[in-house]
């Protein structure tokens, strides 16, 4: 079907394969009656059903929820929480502040993008090995092309990631710690350490990527699942800042700015500018 014909058929209507609400009657969510058939679903259960069209067992839902809770840090020094706190101190609305904080969570070296890159790499690595390839060459190619491997190394500190062991402990208790992608994630860490790259230890992104892939999420589904990953720590930072005197979160005094531009000018009675002695700070 041609583009113009598709556009003509779309005029005045919205086609949907995921659901619709019939006001005063019922609502359909991915082919099921939201209240009659999905009324027993928890929020995470429904959220994942919306993303994937599938429902997951209670142990899998518990582990996926823990991926969120184990990285819920209400610390305003963290880059995205700082946005929430600054929104609170300027008296922005909560929706705007938290939305901005969520938006900057999709950063290149923090948050969603590294997490997507980690699960995509592990899924690709598994397919590579099942096709007869070896782990080492693919890891080396990743390092050559990107100078890093998604899910390995921690920008803030090269030390141990405090979230990993509690999450793996829970995964083991739920019988979800023996999947092929998580095993590959550990094998990559061992390879990096044996080749003199111990600083590239496995971080949280590799662990949750491996676990999510073993649970059955695709990289794109994992990406959508991660949207609320850091949300729980943002709201406390916003509220704490909003309940303090306005403008007291990271205030920047004028004399704290090192200005190196055009020097200040003094206007004369003749109406023309006259350069004043420069007080620039280097």
C-alpha cells in the first residue's frame, strides 16, 4: 500500500493494536478487559504486559522490581537527582522537575543508554557463540570499536558495585541466577581480568542486562522497562529541596564565576562607552 493511501486512511482516526477505552463501558488493554481480566494485576505486571504483551511469573516480577529498588538512591549529588533538587529549590512543579530528571537519566555514560548497550552486547555475544564464535575476539572487537564494553567499568569509581551482590543473592534465592546471559556476563568479566583489564569489572548494567535477557526481555523491552529505574530516588530529592529556603540548593555566587570575556565598560556623559579597568579572573 502506497504512502499517500495510508495517510488518506489515517485521516480522522487513530488505529491501535494495544487498546482503547469505551467511556462508561470498559477499557481494553492489549486485547483484555482491563478491569475484568487484568484487575488482579500489580502495577509492574501490567507495565510489563503493556511493553511485551506477555505476563511474567511472580519470581520474575520480584526480581525485576528489585532491579529498581536496589538502585533507588535519594542522593541529590547524583546527576539526575540534582536536576530534581534544583527544580524543587526553584519552586518548579513536581511533574516538570521529575520529568526533567527522568529525561537526563538517558545519558551516554549513566542510566538507560549504558544499560541498553549492555544487554544488546550480551544478546549479541550469545548469538555469536551459538554460531560457533569465541568470546575473546568479540570482546576485543567491542573494545576496538567503542573503547569500552557495555556493562563493564564504573565511571565514578573503579571499585566494587555495591548493588550486584544483593541482587544476585535474591536471584539465587528465586532460582533465576543460572541463565546463559548472566553466565556470559560473568565470563566476560573473567576474560577482561585475565587480559589485564581488571578495572573493567562488571557493573550493575551488565548484571541487570543478563538477568533481564534470561527472564525473556529483548534489549528494546529492557530499555522500556528501565524508564522508572531511578525514579524512586528523585521525588525525595525534589521534596527535600522544595521544603527548604528557595534557591539554597547549590547556589552560585557572582564572585564564583570566572569571567574571561569583554571587560566591563563605563558609559560617559557623551553617551559613548569607555572601557573600565578589567577585573577579570583567570
